[in-house]
């Protein structure tokens, strides 16, 4: 019974992290007569799934005059790199944890404390230390699975959300006293997310 309550709590907390209003990183667009999610996704060069996720929709029904959000998209190469890091860092973690890891990458890109590109964030090295262990040990070079890419696309669609998490760590194996001083935003699976 305890495990069911814990799982329920993690799911509810994860949904609350992701189910916030769209951030300022998305542009508003007024739907014109005859347009569909598919045609709008091609017009703005964003994926259909990201467009639907950004608007909390799964179907294709749109009305002329309706306002929708157009998420800023990221290159395929950057998505692939993010998915590889998500796979290496969050293998065996719940799906919500994978989305949260991808969100940390995006939050770092948007923060003035970190490099302003996905590649810069992933490969960041400061004072001889890598920001992410999989870069140091080579696990970043392993192919990412479909679930990791799906998590990246969901994080992109909800870019700017996630309570501002800039860090994540596993408290069972972390050796840094500094990371324990950060404000924890959410715990998902074995990872704590912090800012």
C-alpha cells in the first residue's frame, strides 16, 4: 500500500510540474480558416507532436480565430544530443524523470549562469569538472531510445516550465556537499531536482 501511495504522489507531482500554463518561450498564433495542426506545424517548422503538446491537445480539431501557442523548436542534432544525455543520465528512471532531465538542460540554456546552447550545456566543463558524468565516462555516446527522444520533445513543448530546476542528482551516490545545499524543487524516482 505504501508503494502505491508513493507512486501516486510522484505521478501527481510530476504532472503538476509539467501541467503549467505555457511559458513566454512560445509565440501566439491565430488560426486561419482551413488550417490544421499539421499545416501550422509545417508553416512554423515545428513537429506536429510538439505543437499538440504545447496546446494540450491530442486531436486535430481547430477553429478559425482560435489562439494557439507555437513552441520554439530545437534542431534535430540538439534533440539527439539531449536524448543521448537523458538516456545516459535517466536510464531506469520514470518517464517523468526523463522529461525533467531534459527540462534541466533547457533551463540551463535559458539561464545566464550556463552556456547558451544545448551543446555548450551538455559538454560544459568548469574547473576541470564535467557538468554531466556521462560526458566524462563516454556514456553520452550511446544511442538514445525512443522514450528518451519522446521525453526531450515533451520538455521542448513545455519549455520554461519545471519550477526552474537547474540541477539534478541522486542523493544515494552524490559526493558533492554543494549540491545538497540547493533548493529541491521535486523528487522523481532516484533523482532530486534543484535550483
